């Protein structure tokens, strides 16, 4: 076994840079998959991404309702025009992330409603 193979956690099919368009991938399980630079224009309801690399991935015009991300690298990824209802994100780093034009109704961070946090922020500014 080469030195590269010993240290590469992604020893299955190489899927980086793939383009998924008009695909119904509902319930798909991505476990230990390298999807760096992949482009998703698909239905991914109830999909599970575990121990996967999604660096610089593009999710556009996508349905990720009820999806789960666990131990996933989303550095530099972009999610636009997306349904993220009931999405579960756990154990993540959101450093330098930007959320714009989002409906945050019912969204919680560490058990606290985001709308309450934003109201408290606005109140503190005045």
C-alpha cells in the first residue's frame, strides 16, 4: 500500500467535482465521501452526510429538508435557494459564515430561538 493510500480517509470512489443536476437523491447516505467542489442541484430530503468532505461544494436550488450533517467539512461551501427545513447540524464550526435573506422562524441555536436572539441584539443596540 502506498503512503498516500494509508493516509487518505477517502479510499472509496472519488466523487470530488461531480455535478448532480435534477437528481432525486432523497434519503441518500454519504458516509466518508470526498465531495469537494461537487455541485448539487437536486432533491436531498432526509439525506445524511457523515464524515464527508464538502469543501467548496455548491448547493443551489436544492431541497435539504430533514437532512443531517455530522462531522462534515463545509468550508467555502455555498448554499443558495435552498429548503433547509428541519435540517440538523451538530458539532459544527460556523466561523466567518454569512446567512442572508433567511426565514429563521423556529430556528434554535443551543436551544435559544434565533428570533429572540436577534430581538435582544436590536434592543441592546438602542
